[in-house]
C-alpha cells in the first residue's frame, strides 16, 4: 500500500517555483554588452556549467563583448565565445560559470503557470503568468506575463523549474511576451 501511495505522490505536479520563485536563482544571469558609453542589457539561463542560453540580438552587432553576472551572488564572469543555434534568435555563451543548471522540458500545456526572469533596464525582475498558446505555426509561444526590454534571453520556466522557452520579444504593449519553445531549441542543445 505504501508503494502505491508513493507512486501516486510522485505523479502529482511538483510546484517548485510556486513555493519559491528564487529556487532557480543561481541559473539566472544578467547579460551586459557595452555599447559606446552605455550598456545593453539582457538575460541568460545556465544550461550547463560552461553554457548560458540567451538571445543573439542581445550579443550580436553591439560593438562590445558580452559579460555576465550571476543573479544569486552578483559575481561577474567572462564570456570566452558564443555561437548561434541554427537560424534561431538563440545563442549559447561559453565560459566558466557557476550555478545549478536548469533542465529543459518540451512538455508545454496551454494555461499552465510560468515564471519569467529578466533584467529590464538592468534591474532583476521575476514575472508570473501563463501560457496563452502558440503563434507562427507552433514555432513561437505566446505568454500572458509582463516583460520589457532587458527581458530578452530570459528563461520561461514551468512550475517544476524546467525551461520551456526562451523569451525574445514583447507583444502588445508589455502585456504579453513571445518565446522560442524548447522543442525548437532542442535539436541544437
């Protein structure tokens, strides 16, 4: 009987982030690219100790070389190189980073709760919302959550703390966001 109860409990959805949205904080990075006398801000998420996923429009064509700061500790890290994932607005930054990487999940349920992590104007923000559905023939996630410039490259996490998308755009006056679903990223990861 005990094993049946344990099996049932293991099937219940675990809401890691609903209990503590800071549980993934060591995987969240601010991406900073110098542009003239100012900085361009974005966000990234740790996939492995030497890889951070972000958007290419954050790091490409700005003139300066990106550096990253871990959200949890405030420690700065150098980026050795970066590369683009196919033709997607997704780049992987390579370097020696710290933190607990997030696991990707291709399972996305319309209406499920999500959390967005970002750095609009360089300030750390956690947004909560839900998956509204898909656009662009299933290649883009529509999210009902606040985001703005600097949120690009931020992870979209489900209640289990799993990466289900990569935020890349603001849609309809900051009331919703667009993200690349993990299923589009998976062939390159």
